């Protein structure tokens, strides 16, 4: 099973972006995402952005991950 985590673009570099995952901020490869802009939400898998998603979809997915982690720990 593969899992992609949503995050918000907060800085853009050449081929990479700084992504905000909430408590964690990480530089990831965004080379393959067209017209990426600060404020966009993207899905990250294995250190690479794989697609843009809407803010609504990103927040809904983050809420699901949060509820799962609360149940596990």
C-alpha cells in the first residue's frame, strides 16, 4: 500500500519546494508539478510531489490522518 501525505507549499526553489505538513516542514521534489505556487496544496509520496489537490481535500485528508494517529497512540 502506498500513502501520500498532503502539505502546503510555503517556499519555492528550483525543482523543490518547502512544504508545511503542520508540525513538520520539509523540502521535497516538486519538479513535475506544473505552475506550482506558494499556497498550493500537493500530495507527497516518497519525497516527491505527485499532484496538486484542493485545500478542502488536503484538510480533509489531514484530519483523517490525525484521527487515525490519535486512535493508534
